[in-house]
């Protein structure tokens, strides 16, 4: 094995963790891959033998690139993900191959990603790197150009905002999740309003993202969500795991139509996130669509 192959092999060992860091920082799979690729390019141009802690060095490079992307996103005044949903990690429901398992490991709940995107770039970096990946504040301070004490304050402020938003974590039992979601599907197919209300939390939130150029629609309350629940004509449901929770990909006449992500707490659905941009559905749900 020559030097380039050796270096590439070492980098690949770190790629899954780097992608996880970037995805949680950015909420975008494509941008996460760009940040990881940038780390590889920088490594390939560096004297790797002089790097004592390769994993730490790569994490720092990826984090710095993510911070730059977040700041550029703010400067361009792009729509934030509290308006448009972040990229969803969608894999087939059932036996997963190693690549799909790695992809699913990159995910956090949709609700958490939405909350993270409300943070200022430096706050998000401090919170993600410290609270999710245990990086010391000295290293975080170097990235944001502040003192360790100031970096600690950034993470603390972000933590308060995250806790204040109280994103509901999905029930960890996928079997219980599936039972509740299956009851929702059955009621939706038959138009059983009472059964739909029964399976929905009284304060359920339905967030539908139609893509760039169209305003997302947010609906609150079990009765309102139930009244608007319809199965599209000719629609077919493809079971999926969406950011680690039970969800589905919907096709109409064999074409991508929507991705549905459910947050189930106890025996009720508390949140439904829907992506209705067919091009984006086709990209994010490719592994599910390919299976069918």
C-alpha cells in the first residue's frame, strides 16, 4: 500500500463520524458531504505524518467549514429550516445493509434539527461539538475565536434554547411507534375522523414543506389535522425509517410524492413532518424507491 492509499484508508475510517458531525451542524446531507470532502482535500495537501491526532484534526477542519457554511447561509438570508424542513435521513423499514445503518446513525430527530437551526452559528457549533460529541471547550474556543469561558457560555445559551423548545423525542420502541402510525394510516384510508382524532395528540403539529418558492403550511390541533388528512388518489405507501423513527414515502402513479415523518410519544402522534417537493423526495428517499 503506497502513501496515498494509506492516507485514504485512514480517512475512510473517520468518514462516518465526520459526516455525523457535519449533518448535525448543517441539517443538509449534500452540504455535509461537501464539508467532509473539503476535509479530505485539505488532508491530502497536508503533511499527515506531522498530525498527532488525525481524528481531532479532521473534526476541527469539518467543524470550521460547517461554521463558514452556516455564516454564509445567514448572510445570504436563506430560508432557515424552522420554515423549510432540513434534509431527512430516509432508509427502508426492515433489514438494513451496513451503508444504510451508517446513514441512519447520522440522524437526529426532525424536531431536534429544526430547533438546532434556530441557533446562531457559533451557538450551534458549541452545542453540537460539546454536548453531542464531547469536544473540550478549549478546542471549540479556537474554532469560534473566543475564550474557553465564552465558548462554554455559547453552549450553555444554546442548551437553554434547546431545552426551552422541548423537542419531543420519539418513543424508542419502533414496534409501538409502528402500531400507532398504522392506526393513523388505517383511519386515513377509511376517512374515519373519530379514529384519526383518537390517534393524534390534542396539540399535534403538522408541518408540510412544499419546497423552494412555496410557503410551508403549519397546522395545529388534532381536529384540524384530522379534517385535512387525505390519502392522495392513486397513492401508494412505502414503509420507511425517517431520522430513526417510523415514517413513509408516498408515491403516486409510481412517482415520488411525499415523505412523512412521525413523532410518536406514548400512544399518540405529537408531530408529523411532510416533505412535498417531488424532486427532493426522489433524492432523499432514493434507497426506499429503489427497493420498490
